[in-house]
């Protein structure tokens, strides 16, 4: 199961990287277009869609690599049982919020498809298409958050915090 979950997280990160490349191409086309006096309709909107997709699809991978920002002001002063219970509470709250976010993101994309909602820009893109990357990213993030919660409840080994790690947070 661990290999499958890691594959899902890594695949979402790879897709986020492709979205970043798409964003780069859109921005470069926009710059070249301004210099050569041509305009590609909706290019700014597509750059925004790519940026949002990249951000959401990278959430789970970032969480699983421990790169999300953590506030350790209270956690750093706790040891043993109280620290473990605070970690459990925090991962539980994060998993619950991520699951709610995933539910409402999927629902938004579904409703946009059902109502044939389109963007108001001159590209007239059906909004469910760019919302799919947000929904997929939120769903994979929710899975990763629940995964972290379960790992914490199973007794993740306590990690010794180095001065460098605390400085970066």
C-alpha cells in the first residue's frame, strides 16, 4: 500500500511539474507576442489555470516530504505524551480540513460541469476543465493528510529537531 500511495503522490508532483512547464510556455508566448505584436486570446487565463493546477497538485508531495510550514512555538516546548497528543490533534484537524476541501473542490468541478459554467474571459473555457486539477490536487492532498494522521496514530518515531530545522520554520 505504501508504494501505491507514494506513486500517487509522486505522480501528482510530476503532473504539477508539467503544469509549471505549461505555465512557462504560456508566459513566454505572452512575452514574445507583446514583442512581435500578436495576441493569443485567453493566454493569461490559461497561465492562471496552469499556476493553480501546479499549486494544488504539488500539495500532497510537499506534505509527505515535510516541506509544509509548521509553527513549532508550542510543539518545541512539549515532550513525550503531550507532544504526541498535540501532533495527533494537529494531523487529525489537518486531515479533516483537507477532506472537506477535497469534497467541496470536487463538488465545485461537478457543478460547473452540470451547469455548463464557462469563464467570463474571451477564451470561454468550460470551468470544470481547469477545476479538475484543483479537485484532483485537493483529493490527493486529503489522502496524504489522512495518511499522515494514520502514521501519527500508529506511533511515528519522534524526530529530534535540529537547530537548523527550527531556524527554517
